[in-house]
C-alpha cells in the first residue's frame, strides 16, 4: 500500500514511537480501522500534541524548511533521498507532525 492510498482525512494518530530502527505510527481511519505505518531511515521528527488529534490530510514534500534544517546536521546524506511527511490537523489546517525520512515505509492493517 502506498501512502497516498491511505485515507488520512478524518482519521487520527493514536500513538507513535521511535527508536534507532525507525518510527512506528498507529493510525485510525474514519472507518475506525487501525493501521501501522513504519518509517525507516528517519532523520528527524517534529510533533505538536499529535496523539488523538483529527487529521485533514498528508502532504509529502521534497522542499521543506524543516527538512533543510535537518539536513544541515547530516552532511553525508543526499537531500534528494529524503521527503518530509507533513500530517495536518483538521481544526487549524496546520502541520501537527513532520517526519523527515527516506521513501522507505510500510503500511500494515492492525486486526
């Protein structure tokens, strides 16, 4: 499954955890189906009270200020290899979660 196939609108992030292996995000869509999103090769995360917040949409950007600042600390990484995944909140249409990572993720349903 690709990220653009996931129904982000009216869904919410239930939890996320990160470690050296990557980031796991548990997402519940508007039909109350739960999904696990696994991001590998994560460089940075910026979160603003994301757990339980309703989302409006996801924007994937190659040109993002947070990504640019992050890559200043990782001089050995190629900027074109990374995306910034921006999860927008429904109430203010502002980004609640940013993830700078390679296009190396997996999406699995949670039964």
